[in-house]
C-alpha cells in the first residue's frame, strides 16, 4: 500500500504485520503520545492504557459490526488455550458437537474430550478434495451445549465461505467458531454465532493476545474447575482486566484495527482477499506443474497450501523464492510441500510477485 523496502512474508503465524503499523509502533516505542513512557512500560490501569484498550475494543466492534448483545474479551492463552477454555465455559459438563475439517479442528476435539462428551458430527477426513460436508448431512445431537467449527483451517487450506445456520438445522445450540486465521478478512454473520475466538498472531498483530467475542447469555456457566482468569463472566465483569492483559499485543492490534479502518474496513479486506486468492489459485491451476486438491468451494482465501508435482524441486523452488524476496513459503511439516499465507497485511503486489515466480520456475523446470 506504500513503497516497500522489505521482502514479502508469507508466514502462517506469527505473520506479516502492515509496514505502517510497525513504523507507528516503532515511532512510539520510547514515548507514547508525549506521556514519557512506552506502552510496554505503563500501568494497564492508567488512563493512557485504558484509552488504548477501549479504542481497540471499540474499533474491533465497529469493524466486525459486533451487536450490543455480545462482549469482546481480550485474553491470553492462544487458540489452543481456547480449546480448553471454551468447553470449560460453555459445555456445562454435557455434550459438545464438532465438525472436523482439518488439523486445527482435530486438536480442538482432542482437547474438549477432557472436559465434555464430544461427538464428531461430520468430517471431511478421507475425502480426496477435503470438501466441507454439507450442513444438511451433519448428525447434530439434540442435547449438545454448542457446535464447534474451525472456520478457516490454517494448515489444510479449507475455509467456510458461509457459516452454517444452526437454527435452520433444527437446533438452538450456539455455534462456536475458531476464526484465528481469517478474522477481519470477511464479515461475520452474528445471527449465526454464539462465540468466536481468534489468536492475534495470524491476521491482527503480535502473539499473546486472544480475542473472544461471546453472546451475553453464554457467560456465567463456567465449570467449577475453570481458572478465574479464564472464566468469561469474571473477565467480562472486569473489562478484560481481571489480571494484567497482554498490553503490548492489545496496543499493536489496535494499530492494525486503525490501519484496516483507514484502508476501507473489512469490506475492502474481503474484496482484496478474493482478488489475491483468485490470482494465486488461477496460477496454481493453470497447468499440472503445481497441485492444490481442495474443492473449489472450500478453498481458503488466507492459507494456500500447494505442492510441486516433482517434489525433488522443492529446495530449488524455496531458494529461488527467497532470492526474490518471497519468504516463508515452506509448507507445514505435517503436510509438506508449500504454503502461501496471504493475510490482510499481504499486498496484492506480493501475490503478483509470487505468481511471477511460480510461472518463472515452471518455465525453467517444467
Ligand atoms: C494458529 C491457530 C491456532 C493456535 O493458536 P495458538 O495461539 O498457537 O494457541 C488455533 N486455531 C487456528 C485455526 C490457528 O490457525
């Protein structure tokens, strides 16, 4: 969006942060707005940080059009922490349903089994194209406290492009979404969601901050074993300051929220995600040299895993990419190959540069 001096970073998370955000954080490092200290050094209960946190929360609420009946909580513990914290708060010790669409939902399922009676009501496991099973086929249980989905599978590159309408499927169980790796890349239909959680380090800012957006009526049902710092009711009642929040991460996340607002809001991020992912998938699909097997309707716009058909060329591909300033394209160790994570902070020009490299590499090795 401005002139670039840095390489393009395709890391899956922690991931690229907009240059403008990093420059502003750097400029304010020693002295935030003339108060004499940097954000990392100030009290979380002082008026300066209270203002930073309140603005971050208000901007996030505005960007995602979060309705009045939902609380925004800033927590720690990451996405994996939420895999335990959500069942502790929402399961009421009973049944919890899951849709398994890849590695992250699988991890959520394993963790929830420690706290609740878990059922996998649908899965794409074993399907050749990882297509998300049609919601009409999900074997939802009547008594389930909630249904959990991972709305973007970061490792497998599988994304829900629409959230399921559980009411239409005949249940009033709330929907829980792990939207860690695509939050703020598209709007969220809150009429279909009871709770959304996301670690910040994919599409928002530094690691250490977890955002939880939860409907009011889901607060106050935590199991007695729930740590106080992870009891949503207690965290909400204390304005996310029951204990010291991750102040630096909240501050940088707040700068990112302002950057998104200045660049057209979530609608613009949504349009850019569509443009960038279309460019990339089109290049990958153009010939048989590269492979991505995810069904078109379930392909992620944020995380694009792909393979070279001839895997003996992997090292040459990565070395050449690095020379051209295209970093962190190596795929997750569990699936191999390559992965390009193209979050909000990735400019269209970065994807164009990657596409040019895909084509050049194919020309010389194809
Ligand atoms: C990265 C990620 C997580 C894990 O986050 P941590 O902060 O490492 O606990 C959870 N869910 C999804 C979808 C992710 O992409």
